[in-house]
């Protein structure tokens, strides 16, 4: 299969000429094409970022119509492509599609564009600049499963994203590839409201809170088999629908085919910058090329706010790709690399993140709603030089008792992130235990934290 | 017919943590088989039980006012005929 030539031909023109220091926020900068085997950009191909969203007309001129295929062929194609979910779980998308399609009934497709990780920007970027890819992906998923309806789910409160999506829907006139009926749903801007069982609950008219042991593919919204796919996954589907599995597999690794999006934040040249990778690249590459760092930072938080801190020197050589990180027992999660500079207190930053995560608990499960605030408190006291060794021991005991006891994975992520902080910043911990806090300038917050939303509807 | 269906003295207590309200009655009813955490919430995830512990577990399930506990009469892991196990991530 030759793949979509237009996609690659456009690349040369779309790419910014050189490492131009003049671009202040190079949000759409794909990583170096030569090093990545001439495969990029894929998702980020097309008109440059400052042009705003690609219109339906431009989208068709660049990529052409989606070819029509029967459901079995689409599922098989996605299978062959080896596409894995980009929302963090990495579940094979073909299997999920097949499960929903086999279930029969009245299936439903949901594209989850509610990017809950505050610092991750990739889904937001796709929605803002390439909304038609997302909608195409929803159409492919609907055709594969026989769904007549597709819901695009996002957090309320971001008017730019909402209008990009609504404009895109209005532009979408007739296609030879039958579109499903699209519906847009705005969930509350809460961290766990993007969890798939929370989406199901919300679409059923309930609160956007997670449910215990819930399987949406067999019994989703109102009992309908429901295929929930992350926005980036949908965008990949749009390209697989055109280029086919062989083309798709030209990027990525054998265990993790296709390109991936990552977000850089924290002490980098442009926090919030999204990069597309077509294969593993060491952290040092990403942070020197795009992040403009010249030496390893103090530490990097990988995978999101429920991810893992890694000491800067160690992170420097780690190849960034989901399978490569999994080999090293590190999370890829939403593809976040949050950089903590030297001279900044990692414990103070962790205390901020942990406090945020505790505030974002859905207040359903005891271990999460009572446990996380206690952990956050201890972390705050530690950062302030007020915690004792006994308190720290209690912290570890509590952490152990919390893990695995939520209806969703929220507390586990928070606990893992906190534990990795105690390891990574062991030196600071020892210092703070002697009663010495970091100076105020080292304690100011670095990573973005959204304001708290009080409602669950 | 598989063994576990002929032998209902084996099972697994499962807690839905989002329903548990921390009444602690399960712990009393099961004479401590089900432990409580420092805030009084049932501290278990999935607990395989059999024989005497199965009887205690059943009492706990019946006593829980929040209906947060359930007894699965299938041994771990939950095997559905014909279903494939979930693939590992890699
Ligand atoms: S674990 Fe926490 S966030 Fe998840 S459902 Fe329970 S209370 Fe909500
Ligand atoms: S009796 Fe029910 S609600 Fe109370 S602690 Fe036990 S499981 Fe939770």
C-alpha cells in the first residue's frame, strides 16, 4: 500500500524552514524529519498553526475523501495497523472495535476530546487545528461498528475549542463516506470527568463520575455497546482509513505502530509545545531541539500528573515512546514531559500537584476522598520543613493502603507520582526533614493547574 | 458443569468502593474478616473466600447497608467460556 502521497508531499512546505528563534510559540513544530525517517508530520501535517483550524475544503484538498469500506474491512485494517489507544491505556483499538461491532444492538461511538491532564495539549491542539481529522476518525469508528451516532465529548469552559468543533461540524457537508449523526457533549472540566465510565455516566444524564468495574464496549451509554476513543486515536483512524495499515506501520515501532504526540511543559522554551514523534527519541533530543535546554534539568515528570518523576540525568538518555518507557517501567500516559529546572523544589511542586489531584477526587471512594487530602497535607508540610520522620512513615503506610482501592485509577496515579517524588528528590526530603524549607522563589508553582470547578454536570 | 458451580462454598467478595459509605458493619458481621481502614471504610478489593470465611463473607454482604459488597460464586480469575483473556500491553 503506497499511502496517501499528498500527506507527505505537503510536509516540506508545512514545516517551518529552520529552527527559527523568531517563532515564539512553535506549537505545530514536528520533530526533525530526517532523523525520524521522513515520516512526519502525519497528524500535524497541513497548514501552519497560525492559520487556525483547517477547513473541511482544505482537508479534502489535502487528503481526499475517505474511501468507503465495509465494516469488517475497517476492523481488519485497524487490526493490521496495530493501532493502540492514545488515551493512556494503550488498548488495541481493533479489538475494542470488534467487541462493540460483535455486540450488535445500537452501538454508539464517543470521541473523548476532554483532555483532563492540565498540562497536556495534544488533543486540544488537534481539536483546534485539525478538527476534521477527529470527525473523520469518528466516522471511521462509526462505520466499523455500525453506529449511527457519534458523540464528541469535551470539557466545557473552553470556548476556542467549542467553536472550532462547531464550525467544523457545520462545514462538513456531504461526503461519499456516510457520516454518523454527530452530537457534541460538554462535560464538566474535572480531572476524572474524562474517564470513560464517567463519560458514560454523564451521557446517561448522570454526574460525570467514574463507576466501578465498568466495561463500556459491552454495556455503555444506556446499555448500548459504546466505543470510546481518545481524540488522537480518532485522528489516527482518519489517516489509517486513507493510507492503510502498511503506511501506518512505517512510523513507530513494531510493538507500538504509528506516530505519537507528546507535550513539553515546565522549564522549556515554549511550555505547551506539542511534538509528533515517529519513533523513539531520547529525552535529550527533545529537550535540546524543541525545549532549548543545554543540559539535563533537575527532573522530568513523565506521563502526566499521575505519572512518575525521573531524575534529570537518568531521564536524559531514556528513549521516549510508549513501548520503550514501558520496558523501563515508566509511564507514557498522555505523553507529557514536564521539566523541572535546577533550583526548583520538587517536593513543593509535588505538593501542589497532589493537592490538585486530591481536590479533583470524585468524592465517592473513601480511600480516595479521605486518603489523598491527607497525603497532600503531609507533602505540603514536608515542603515547608514541618514534617517529621514519623509523619513520612505514615505517609508511606497510607499510600500503600490507598492503592487499588478506588473505583477508578485516579488515586493510584496520585500515589505513584508522590512515591516517585520521594525517591527522585530524596536529597531534598532529607533536608526538609531537618526543618529547612526551600526559599520562596524555589517553591513557586511551575506546572499549570486549572481552577477548581465545583459542579459535576 | 465446572467445579465451582457444583461447589458454591467458594467465592470472591468484591467491593464497589464508590458505594461503600464506611458504616463498618461488614467488619462486625464478618468478625473482622473484612478489615476497615483508618477512616472506617472496608479495606478490601477482591477477597477469595471458602468454607467458614465464605459464611462470614455472606453475612457481611447481607449486612452492608450500602449494598457495596457482592459475593461472586466463581473462583478467581473470572473465566467466561469462550472469552479471551485481555492481552498484555505489549
Ligand atoms: S477513586 Fe476517587 S476519583 Fe475515582 S471514582 Fe473513586 S472517588 Fe472518584
Ligand atoms: S458495611 Fe458496607 S458501607 Fe459499611 S464499610 Fe462495609 S462495605 Fe462499606
